[in-house]
């Protein structure tokens, strides 16, 4: 059984336990929980299906030589910097980001570059900064946050480089 199977098993067990707990309360929370779950599934499943389709098509149009050259094992620090820049500019949520990362991994990108990519996407997602942070927190706050976090994606990539090379941990 691989990690994903264990994760799925844990989620199923957790859902079962929480469902039984809600059912035993006899106050309508079980029914409310089912309604919420159905609404979330109804809105999420189509997005996941589309993301899988996008990643399949993306895998077919991304030139593997280009990925290997710019983000591959031989790219080193350049790959980490590129991953950091591209990750921060990648729009969308995890349904978009992680299929892209998966395709890059399968087409020759190195783990440190992808760690930088995901870290930059998590910390700097431009779409989130424009839609939420600036309107809610203001430009000054966002400037300080971004400047103070600039080192995080490259640092995460360098740490991944040390872990994969120094300790021999591979995925």
C-alpha cells in the first residue's frame, strides 16, 4: 500500500468516525453534514476532473527537453531561481498548481526546483495578493510581507538540494 492509499484510508476512517459522532447526537447535524459534503463535492469534483484533463494536455505540450534544461538536475541554482519566479506567478489554487508540478516532475524537473516552485506559489501567488491581500491589508503591509519572504522559495529549494544530495532522499 503506498502513501496515497494510507492517506485515503485515514480520511475515510476520519469521515466515518465524524459521521457516526454527528449521527449519534440526534440533533440534525448528520443531515446538515451530508448536505454540506454534497455541496462541496458538487462544486469540487468538476474542478478536479478539469485539472486532471489540463495536466494531461499540459504534459503533452510541455517540451521535456526545455523542462530538463531549465528545471532539471543540472540546472542547479538557476532551476531553483526559475522555479521560485514561475511558482509565484502561477495563478489558481492547488487544483491547478499541483497538476503542473506533477507534470514538471514527470518531464524531468528536479525536486529542489519544484520545492521552490510550490513554496513561491504558496507564499507569493500573485492572484491572491491582488484579490485579497492588497484590498484587505493594504499595499504597505503586502510590500513588507513580500520583501520579508523573498528568500523563502530559494531557501526551500536549497534545503531540498541538501536533503536530496546530502542525505540521498529521493522521491
